[in-house]
C-alpha cells in the first residue's frame, strides 16, 4: 500500500466506525428498562365462604312392633309400630281418635323428653339387655314382639314371645339364661315405662301431643277394599300422578297383588290428607276410572333423616 492511499483508508474506516457507534447509541436510548415483576395478584382472590354449621340428623333409638301370628299379612300394611323412640328424645305411639273412629290416616301421639331423656332411655335399653341380640319364648305360627335397638350405629334386633312369657332366653348364641318372669322380661318392663305418659325420663314435663307429619308413605293396590260397602262413598285420588303410576312396586307385597308404594310430602301431603279426611280403611279410592285400596301412614322424622 502507498503512503498516499493510507490516510484515505484511515479516513474511510473512521467514518464507518462513527456510523456504527451512532446506531448503537440510538438503540440504547430507545430501549425501555425491564419492568420489575409485580407482586400484586392479577385477579382479586375469591373469599371462601365459612362452612355452614351441620345439623344433626334425627335417628331412631328404639322401635318395637309385633310380628307373625295368625294375622293376615295385609293387615300390617301401613300399620304403625307399637312405639318408636328417636335420638332427640321424642317418643311416638299410635294415637286414638277421640270419637272412636278408625280413620284411613291414623293419628300419632308424641311426647318429648329431650336429649337428656334420650340418654336415660339408651342407658335403660342397655340395662335391659337390648344391646345384644336375644330371642326366647317364640313359637312357630305364634306372634312375637320385636325390639330393634340402635346401638353405636348398628341395629340390634331381639324377638320375644308376644307380650312376654315363660321360658328361657337365648342371648345371641351365648346359651340360655334365666330371665325371671320369662324371656325379655326386662325389655317388656322398659316398654311399659316408655308407654307410660307419667314417666318423663328426667324432663320437667312431657305432655302427649298430636304429631304433625310433613310426609306420608302410601301403599296402593288395584281394586276396592273387600268390605268397601262399609267405607262410605268413594274418594277421588287428589294428586296429579294417578294411582296406576304412583310410586314403585313394593319390595314386599304382603300377599297383595300389584302393591305399590311411594312417599307423598310437602304441599302434596297437605292435599292428600285434606282429601282423605273422613275416609276409613274400607273406603274405595278412585283414579283414572278405576277403584283402588290404599294404606297411609305418617313418616317419622328419623325416616326423613332430619
């Protein structure tokens, strides 16, 4: 390279370098600094509602009913138990109409001995041996009294000769023992106390009142009652669903062909009992141009789970 061309080359190089530096300076000036990460949530957090307080469901503590004997099985459809004691201290027994009638919708009496009374009754059940399955004095084709006790969430069933009687009692495979007064004597003594309205189980008072159901279990079968002539004029079924389609086939038909069953509750329950006021078990119920026999019993709180 000649001495004359070297200064020219240096000048060109210097000019080129100036262009590059200018470009870099422009880029640095226009670039914005990186934003610091935000710590604020992009969406406001949703408040978690406080859990609603749970409501203890009412459970059955004790139920006593009759079983077997020389009774037409159909006679027990819709019948009330001898007694039902619920975990809230309410004691339910069949009511007796003051006019001596036999209404289709049977009344139920109730006494309230409270939670404290329920605790005393549970202790009395255990003292009477109802926390262990037992049987005694029961004879084939003869009636028996069935005690179903709810112990620690499990049903414990005992069967004794109806009304009690002489003989040994078998406590769940543990052999026979001598219950003075016959099998289940202690259980029947407890039953007598529970049926006595003067025994309040520690409550200040426990007057007898009429239970006001919110639901009813209805059984229905095609055909009028055999003695419907004594049941007065037929009554029209008052609900929108006809009896031919009401409910579902009953698990046990009690010897009645075509027996169906279902629950009627809420406003329909009020409509039903209003329509059946004055009807008896021998009253024919009409629906869809046909006659039916129906059985109605109140549903107790422990069956509703509340």
